[in-house]
């Protein structure tokens, strides 16, 4: 799950079926059995008469790690904005196609990789950096790659019995 709820007044969010404590899991996905009388509770229903989350009612059946998360969440209040969906792709909760694409493709930040820092600092022509990028990301069109695309056989045309792929190891120095 890449989106979750930011709690405002707590009226739109189901306490157990919607992601609001953590963007990466739902309470019901954890295998926790929710008591029948609480299954349809909204987040606003978890607030006591003093405006605090009613942790006492939940302590008997929720695991301690979930209780800890509940302590860290500001309780909903009718005096603030409505609940709203937010996106994990950006720190401010905004959605953008670029962040969705980055998350779906599982891209990482190459600038934090020491290998990339060394590559980009080399005084070489850009076409060589581009070639290194192709090799590093296994995007060089080898016979093995063509075979994966159902275009040909994976064998080296000269060696005949050896798979032609990129055999480069990047080592940390």
C-alpha cells in the first residue's frame, strides 16, 4: 500500500480496515481478530470523552506494538479538518506520477551509492559514462538479453557454448 490516511476528525477512516497507523499495513492484515462489537468502528469512535484515544478498551486485545503506535498518533478532533488520503512517495503527502513510477520501479537514489559517485567524478566523455550506466543496470543488449526478449539465442557467437552476458563485478575500494 502506498497511500494512507492522515487523521483529521476521524469520521471517514475505519479503525481496522483502513491504513492510518502505518502506510505499510492494515490492522486486519496482521491477523488480529477484532471483537465483533468493534469491527465497524471509525477512528473517531476510539476517542474518549476527554478527547484522548481510549487505549484502556484496546489494551486487552491489541498487541503492544500497535498500542505504541496509537500513543504516537494525535487523536481525531471535530474541530480540525476532515480526514484525507496522503501519499508516501513525497514527505509532504502529495501525489505525483514521478513518485509513483519511482516506487513501482523500485528505483533507488544512485547519488548515495559510492560506486556512482566515483563514476560521475571521472574525467571521461559522457558516452563512456552512459556505457557504464548501461552495464551497471544490466541494460547492455547482449545475446543473453536478446534471448530474454525472444529475439535470439543466449550463446556467444564466437564461443558457441558460453552465455553472452555482462560479467562485471563492482567492488568497493
